[in-house]
C-alpha cells in the first residue's frame, strides 16, 4: 500500500457524476486517500446520519399510517448502497467476477443478543437464493460478501432501517452492514434487499427509479413466496413490505409527476434533521412507488428484472442515460415477448404515465398528495374517512430540495361539483417543513350508498386532484371492500345505470353497481387477492338491461386490495390553436402533459425555444428551465424561431371539471380542459367560502355586491406585427378575453391573499354560455380600434350607472403600455392607460385615446363603433392637428398618416341619456 | 416581581376608582386563552384582567369576556396559579367596538422572543412597518424588515402546539400572509422564524413581456426614440428595439454572447458586450447617451 495522505474530509452525498451507482446510490463517501480505520469510522458516521433520519421518519410515518391500519406497525426498511470513492473515482467492486454465487461471512456478534441470528440469516439466504437467482439473475460479481453487525453504530432500534451495501469497503471487500433488528422477519427482508443490491452489475442503473425500484419490486416478490422464505411470518412480511416497498391499492392516487427525478433523496436532505411531526420530504413515497411501479412489470413479465440486469451487464454504457435505459428496457421486453405491453400499453407509453419513473430533474415547487382510506376503528357517523397528506417542496437546479411551509384550503366536490364542506378541521391544511395532513370524513349523503368525491388540494399555484369513493371502502357497519374506485368523465343519461366488471384469469365478478360514480365490493378470493393482472370494464345499462361498454382498462395489481380511478384523464394529445407560430406567443396547456419538463413535453430541444411563466410572488417571470414542473392549467409565454406544431402527450379531461390554483396577484393560466369554457362555466372558490361564478367573482355581475376575488378582466396576448429584424412578432399587446379556449394562455389576477381555485366546467363547445357577453360591457359601450399594417388593437369605453370618473374596480381596467407593438389605450382622468374606461352614465364625456407604437409615415385607421346601447353622437378630434371628424351612421372611421410614434384623439360622446 | 406588583397595584387602584374612565365608555373584550403546553384551554379557569375589570375563562373552550375601557390596548392573563406560569401581558391595537374580539391569547410555562424578517418577495428588500401577530402578541417590523416580539408563550417540554401556531403579517401595498415557526424551536429564549415573504399588490395591469436582457437609457429626456440594436458575436443583427417614453429597452433571446448598440440621431452610447450563460439568466445593461 502506498503512503497515506491525511484523511480528507468526508463528503456524504447522494449523487455523483461518474459512479456506477452515481445517480442512485444512497450514500457516497468521498475520500482523498485514507487508512483503513479512519475510513471505516467515516463510513459509520455517514451511515449513522442516514439511518437516524430513517429512524425518526419511520417512527413518525408508522404512527401516521397506523391511523389507516392499526396492525400496520412494522418498521421500515430502507437499505442503501454506500459507495467509496477515492479522488473522485469509485473504488471497484470487490469479488471474483461473473459466475458462481455469493459466499456470506457473518459477523458472529449478531449472536450476542439473538442467539442463532447468523445461522438464521444464512438460512434465509440459502432458502431464497434460488428464487433470487431466478428473478434477478445470478450475482453479476461472485465471491465473498461480509455481513457485518453495525447495530452499535446504527443505533435506533425501533426504526430498523435494514442496512446498506458497500461494493468496496476500502480494502477490496464487499460488505453488507446491518443493524440487529429485533424482528427476525425485518432482518430477513433487509438482508434479501441488500443481497439483491450486491447482485447488481457494476456499473448498475444510474437512477434510483430503476435501481431502487427493481430491487424493491424483486424483494417483494421473493419475500411473498413462502417457499422462498419459509422461516418468515407472511403476515409480518406483508406489513413490512406495505410500509417501505409497496403502495398496494393506492397506486392510482399516488401516481404523480412530482415524485420524479434522478434521485430519491435530495443531497441536502441526507444529513438534515427531520422536524418532529412530519415525514421529512417525499423520499419514502418515492421508494414505495418505485417498487410498486416495477412490480407492475414483474406481474406480467416475472423475469424482466433478471433479463434487464443481464442486458445492463452486457452493455454497461446504458446504465447512466435515461433514454438508453428506456430503450434497453423496451428491447428486453421485446426479447421476452415481441410487441409486449405493460397494462395494455407499449412500454414507451406506459413508462411516461408512471410519474415516479421520470428521471429528469425539474426545478421549482412541487406538490405531492398522499390519499389513503381509513379502514379500521371506524364508528358512529364515519362513512368515508380518508387521510390526505401533503408534501410540498421545491427542487433546485442541483437537485437540492427545500421543504416548504404554507397553507392549503382543500376543496371537496360531489359528482355535480357542488362543494362539500366536511368539517372545520378538514378545510385547511397547515404545512410545516413540507408536511401537512387532514382526515376528512365524508358523511352518508346518499342513504348508505357510495358517492364520488373529488378532492382538490391547492398550494400556491399547484393543485392536485383525487377522486375517492366515499362509503365504498369501509364503514362501521359494512365489510371492508377489496375492490373499489371511482369513475370520471363518463356520461350517465337518465334511466341508465353504471356497472363495473372485473375479470382475472378464468374468474370474474360482474355487475358491481356504481352509485354516483363510486363503487366498492369485497371479492376476497385468493385468486383475486394475488398480485396479478385484472381487466376492468365499465358498462352502462339502460332500463331494459342492455349493456354498452364504456371503457376497459388493464391493471397489474399488487397483492391484496385494489383501488382505481377509471376514466380520469385518458391519455391523448394536446396542442395549441395556432401551434407555436414563430416569434412570441402565449399558450396554455389544456391537458396535463405526461412529461414533467416543458421542453420534453413540447418535443423541442431545450435550447431551441424560450419559455416563461409569470411568478406573482416574485413579481417577475420565471424563465425556462426555472418554470418548473409542467402541468395542466398553466400558461406560458413561448418564443420559437419558426412555426412548430407540438403534439403533446397528455392526460386530457373532457367530461369533468378541473381546478386551477391561483396565487395572489397575476397568474398566467389556461383552461385545463380539452374543450372551450364560457365564463359561465367557471366557478371560483376562495378558502372555505362557497363557490361563486366567475362573473361574480370577477366583479362582472352587478347583482353580486360581495368584494371580487379576481380582477375584472382575463387578458390574452395578441402578437404584434412582424419584427423588422426577425420577421416574426417579437411583441404585442393584451386584449380582454370573452371565453377560456383550450390551448390559450390567460392572465387572471387574484385579489385574495389566500389565493383561489378556478374550477373549469366540462361544458363542451357549443354548450351553455358559449357566447357569453363581453364581461365588461354594461350600459352604453363603445369600442375604439386602431388598425395598422397587420396589427390591431382595441379598447372599450362608455358610461354606466355606478361608474365614476375615478378608477372603479367594477368597471375600469388598466392596460400596460405595449412592448414592441402598436397599442391603443383610453386615458382616464387619473391619467391611467385603460383597456376599459367607464364614466358616470348621466353625463356626456370626452375620452382621450392614445395611439402608441406608430411608425412615422404609415397609414392607420382609427374606428369608433358602439357595441351596446343606442347609437349616439360621437366626435373625434386629432389632438395634434385639431382636425375633427363627425359620426357616421353606426360608426366613425378615420384614416390618418402617423407623424410620429404616437397620436392622440379626443372622442366626445353625447346624448347617451 | 416588581412589574407584577405594579400590575396588581394598578388593578387595585382602578377597581377602587370604580373602573375608571368616563361613564358609558366601556366595551367588552372577548377571546380565548389557550395553553401552549397542551394546545388546549386550561382545565381550571385562567384569569383575564383589563384596566377596569377581571374575568375568568370558560373551562370548556377557554373563552372569556371582560369589560374594558374604550380604546383598550391590552390585557393581562394569569394562568391557574397551580401551574406556576408567568404572567402574560398582551398588547393590541386600540379596541373601540362595543364587543371586540381580541382572538386567541396563548400562555405557557415559558416566554420566548419571536424574531424574523419580513421581505418583499419580488426583490428581497426588507419591509418596514409590517404588522405581525403571533400567539396573541403583536409587533411591527423595523426599517430593515426585522421584527422581534417578546413574551410569546412557549413550552420547553412540549413544542408541538407552538410549532403549529400560525402567525399573520400585513403591510400596506402587499397581500397579507401567514407564517408558522416552520419547525424552529427556541434557542436561548429566542425562536427565529427566518424570512417571511410578502407578495406585492401588483397593479391592475397584467405584467409586461418576459425578457432576459434589459436596461434604462439616460438621460431620460433623450431616451425616447433610441434604437437599441442587439447583435450576435458575429455582428449579425438579432433584434432591434425602439425605446419609448419610459426610457427602457428589453430583449428575450437565447443564451449567447451579444453586443448591444445604442443610437438616437446624433446621440449614441458606448457598445455593451453581454453574455447570457443560460436563457434563464437576466442581465441589465444601462446606457447613457451623449
């Protein structure tokens, strides 16, 4: 051995750039060079920090989860890989090479507290090794693996986090370091998990989504085969796996893009303390979802993990690139089953729908909501009790995550989108250090029959939507269902009934009744309760019992119960009405893109376009890639160099209502539905208030005297004339919108300090309110328009009872100066530039119209027309020249040549009375 | 102790005077007294003292009503004597309504000072004069946005209730906001809640357009009509902007190195070279015409 330099300070971090486990290894200990003892000491210190976090986490999370299932008290196991690096380079994995198995050498001190523990662990391995080999492939690198007792170092006994694996312990050997779990079942699951980590090739998968997901999925399968783990209590094993490996029945609820990313534990959180009373961030749910996602694959293709490991071994370069890994997975699947699908979808489509498997780092705020039903300890009026847990955090460019605090006012909707008020304790969620929770009980409102509840959880401008079947899972007087769910976006005409059929293997259960789009039943056969693929069909029957199939879905379920949300957000494609036409435009997402990154969603290279999302909290734009996780209902300014028609894979809602969360101030949003929404199809909710119509909430309903929640006008962007240099519109102006159309971005101003939720209805195009009147038009209204070379700009002015010469929130609306484009504005007596300018109804008035952004020498047309009320006299005077123009029959049209970059006209209207 | 003695003497004096203040000028103060150690009302009544009267809290919910002089600005709360808690004085804005609700007044076994800083979310500048309310205590931010509120109820033994308290902050021209201790517990009698950000009450106008290069042309009297030309590193014109009366120009362009030229008739400004390392960077490049 060479002479050793002093030990360099240890760095404990999650992600490195070069290691085989670089993206996915949980702990990396970087050393300059070192002697053996200090190295071991640092490894201990690094892992002590790690496991202490889990110790706290697991204790707290168990307490929370025990509310859902009191029997669910087993500890969590989160084994890890600790990778030593030296001078930035990973030490090679110890061992002999391919072929042969592992030889385990156990630390005899395991037996000091639990006599026979080492023999027990050896037997666990001996019993399971054949199953492990068959599911995961033989160890990529054979040889000795030391299993060392680190209980004294790891400490927290109650947490029992499992242990960790070192491909190289600094001396060329491989080690699994375990705590001395009081439960042998826990110790056995942890050992199997760590052994599977030791099975992996080196380099292995570059992302936690693959590494941890595949290992967890395989650990689950191995441990659930009694013959593979004959010494274990399967009831206890089930609870261990439910806590740390599997989300079971809740997958549909928990499948959210916010979980995605290259690693599951943010670098900065590895050694950060967990505040008492919260979960410390999203990482545990990430581990569980990753295990569950890959378990879905293994349900259909039990050898998939083994075959993918072999493919990685044959092609190590594919380990660190997400696209290559995905292609490798596809080719592996095809080698097993040509044209094979997962849950009926091609792998490339399926993986995009699993939020946890998106490996790209996206910046910005993120919201994850965990929903779980309470099934035990119900009494009295408990009917539909659900836990709602929020994880609210922000990801930085380097992957660090900030655990945020805040407040959410969840909104509960019945099937007709009438707000349900559960209880005072459930109407507000205070979030501290990223965590907040409530447990609403949805009362029996339907004579004991189930009903669907839509839960909107908004935090700032993020919102999550879940559908739960109240009364369909567990009540004090009914047996707990093991198959339950909701149906969304399905029409149910009067005189028809909905039913759900489920088939699995040769068995089926048909005609499960649906009540108010919710259903639940108890099947309880061993065949159904196994982890397997099921086919679910929603059927509508008329009074004669004639069935019509509405939708069919294949689900690869985990062991036990299954909850599903059927029909919600079917995958489709969205775009923009004019595509991305080149130059500056403002667009909106009328569906929730599957991809979490905006450039990925649009299918554009991140260097080929500019995008911006307004951040009212900062009063400035967030510029891509800081725009954050992309989601439906968001609007963006986008600038492209040429016409591009994106075809965005997205979940597209068309038959339901979807909420968009607003922050105080200006919000750049869009209609989240695939269909046009009239203003009358939009509700607005503030905190715990009852919903108001958009027109009322924005002060446009004169019969509603309550203070407005929103600004008077929703603005959309009108691109200006083509720029002389680029030949593309690089500027433009804002115009009031009369409808919320799909694909368009809108500026909406929220006046409520708590924020608000706009609920966009499902009325299809052509439905009620399609041609709602211009929100601002009241009494006598005139329009002043300016037409130039390829440009147009308009403002509205007039008289209204109740209006004053000052600024009236109910009548007036200011307009910003155009930036790079031609713009007309009405100058108020307060010298504001306005888009809407109303004066008292009882007086004649003169309005100054300012025309800006003109090109000297160019001919323009200035038009006044009256669009509401009796036509009255109007006289316009060019302020610069003094020339006056008289009224035509129904409009006043003036053509003039610009003598400068701006002009003013005074327009006097008379005789309104 | 001396302070408590003064308080008792004051109360006795006021009682001896028949309540003080002109006849008919009294109001009723209502609210709740809660124990930060338990997060609940006291199981035996606490005492609430105004300048003119003494009341007790209801065991069931901690609520109280007590007469007070109009425009009262404070109450004193004494926890059940058996607990040995310190006396808590609460100061609030003058109450003038016939029945005025002063909200939840939290008391506990310890007192801490709550500190933090109120900042403008748009530019991180400290906000002066912001009103902060927490656990029944009130304060105002200093010129740099910092605040310090003494006598806030706390329990060294049980921090759960304290950590769940929600404070309010309001300031002119900003949306009001809430905050929590955010998991921060007392260190040497001080709980630092860190930064509390407030969103400015923006104008009625929607925001302007996005940009990542911008600047102001001076002198402002000469700025109108200035042509600002953006060229790439090869000298090709990328954009051109005509400055208006606001003397401002802006571009939204890809990450690259650029050269910015300024011309207004015979006036010009020195060329500026800027590099956007990322399109999410924002660079300001002002220019002075001469």
